C-alpha cells in the first residue's frame, strides 16, 4: 500500500517517518477560509477533508492529511505574520491553558475517515523578556499559536494533558488505530 502525506509540514513528515520508511509527500493547496456558520471543529475537519480530497488516488494508495489549530478562550490563534503578532499571541497564552486541535483525514479510493484530537497545553507565567527571548530564536515562524513544543518552545510549557504528537501536528496514535481498523494497515508492522 502506498502512503501519501498531503502536507508541507516538516513536523508531520518527521512523525510519520517514525512508523513508515517509505511514503510520498504531496503538498496540497486548498482554501483554508473558515465558514463562520459552523463551529471550529467542523471547519478544521472540513479543511483536512479538502486536503485529502484534492488528490487523485489509485486503488493501492492511502492519503493522510491534517489541519492544526490553537485555541485560547475559544479564539483561534493562527500563524503569526510578524514578531509583534507572535508576541501578542504568546502573551495571551502565558499562564493559561489552551487547546490544540488537529483534524485529520485518511482516504483511500473507497473509504474516507475524518476525526480530530484535542490536547490541553498549559503555559508557564512568562515575562515579556521570556517571550522576546523565544521570539528572537525565530522558531515561532509558520507555527499555529507561535510556538513549537518539540523545540525551544518546550521551555514555555508547564504541562500538557493529552497527545503530545497532536500538539506537534499529527495525532499518530489515533491515526494508527484508524489505519489498522478501517484500512487493514498496521504501522507497527510495516
């Protein structure tokens, strides 16, 4: 079975590489605009589904796609476009618990599964100096919520409750279960 990761995220590639040696990466370009007639989870799942559906599959292929969102006080924190916006986002996360939501789709020629995982992440109480020190690393760029838990951003975090890999961008445990139970593909044996 040929596995395709529909993502441009190097973090998702690294997670999948832990379980599968040989897979193809196809970067998809889909409209990620939210439809405010629907809730955040429905929007995220829709984006993930669009990424998977954008690829033509043969009967020997499975595509995995994902969409990660950081939520603080029911507000979506996206990928900051400047260091000032990153500071604002990180300041909002300081001393608080927020949620990281990753929706994912797994699609073959005949089946599609769409689900999500939510992990609670609690930040330490951080000073402005702490935040600017982190921002100056540049690690915040292209990250939902302006931090990377797998890197220097780990020093900002007090605790997490839930799936660590979900925060990185791919809830591999849940994906592994779906691949095994719905697609007869066991990642631990591949």
